[in-house]
């Protein structure tokens, strides 16, 4: 078995909100892991902020979204599913991320109608959280 196939056996998770480094949920679920990718990507989603919580809504065009990608265990993935309220509040989808040439999991909102403040740059920051 090659090194790449070993790596791909563990789930990859793209995060864009409170699971990013520096936010509280990172410390509970992902610490001390470091992202294998951190930066802006283009995805067919728009980011909205409501009550301090970011959510991705499906969009017809590609939009910039700032993400961090972590290699995690199945156990951690299940814990984060519970945090995200899967399948009622968020759903977990698989997308192909060009920047790392791999499929990753991503949480998107289940409600199809966007609400809240549109974050046009797709970047959830500590300022957005306040």
C-alpha cells in the first residue's frame, strides 16, 4: 500500500467556522492537529452569518470560501456530525478540492433559503464572531 493510499483512508474535513484554528470548537474537536491546507478556495456555495454562526448555502456560481483542511479519524468525524446537527441543521457533503487534488468532507446548511449576513469574501473571522 502506498503512502498516499494510507493517507486517503482517513477522512479529510474542510472547516470554515468555529472549527478553524483559534476558535473554541477547534480546541474541543481538532487540537492539536494542524491543517494540511489553509486558504481560499472557490466553491459553489455562499457563506452567510447568522447569530455568530457561519453557514454555507448552495449557489449557482463559484464563490471564495476560506477553509482549513484536517485529516481526522472516523470517531472525530462522528463527534463533529453531532456538533453540526447532522442531518437536521447541517449535512455533510463530499467535494473535490482542487488545491489538494483530493475529496474532502464539508458541512453545508440543510435550509435552502439563505438568511443572515452575506460574507462576500467567504471568510469567517474572530471579528465576524463578535
